[in-house]
C-alpha cells in the first residue's frame, strides 16, 4: 500500500509544484474552466487515458465548462505520492 504524505509534504508540493490545487477532506482538488463544453470533455478524456495508464483514477465532476478533479488514494485513506504525480499530469493536460 502507498504511504500517506504528511501535511508538511503536501503543503510543500502544492506550494512548489501544484499551486492550482488545494486540499479538501484528504483530497487534492482542482477546478478547471474549459473554453467550451467539448473542450472540457476532451480534457476529461485525456485525463481518463492518463489515469488508466497509471491505474490511479481521479473523481471527476463535469458542470458544463467547469471540470473538478479530486485526487486521493482511497485504500491509503489520503494523499500519497501517486496523487501528486496524477495531479501534475492533470496540470499538463489542462495546459
């Protein structure tokens, strides 16, 4: 099982590498505003492919052009290195 990160490790990662993310209830959360509905769906499809290749899947909420990603390691009960990696991939996909 993946090892949980400490609050300090998470805060440092957000500060240095993931400034558009926040922690809510043991999850990394980022909201992306897409230019159009179809652009948002394309982003979700891209992230889905990345997540599948990692075998680590975010929760995704689609509200018209606003896409919310929630990343956590459920079986570990919080945020792990796998979540930081996936969040960076989502940032890259989001541009």
